[in-house]
């Protein structure tokens, strides 16, 4: 599954849960706001962690693609050099 879609789903779920929690909150608004402020730090840390995981995953995939392209280019250059040698030999 695409990591970006998972992250988007997590964020959408968290926002929906927060909205429903506020709508059905058993406390006064001032108490609810204080709770939200207290819990927002852990939520922000969770989001930062997911974003860092996503960036690490993208970086790993980019490095893999870069290596594959380099190997492919080297193979083609070697093959091209062999063809030139055969053409000169004939």
C-alpha cells in the first residue's frame, strides 16, 4: 500500500476522531480546549514521526533507483564499447 495514502488515512482518521470527541465531549469548552492543548503535542510528535518514516522510505527508494540506473548505464556503456571494438576489427 502506498505510504502517502496510509499517512493521509491516519491524518483523516485522527481529525475525524478529534471532531467527534469535541462534539460529544462531556466537559465544558474551556476544559476541552485545555485537554486538546495538552494532547496536541503527542499528536504532533506522532505526525512528525510518520512524516520522517515517509521521507526515509522515499530516500531509500530514490537511492535504489539511482543505483539501478547507474548499473544499467554501465552495462550499456560496456556493451557499446564491445560493439565499437567489433566494428573496428572488421
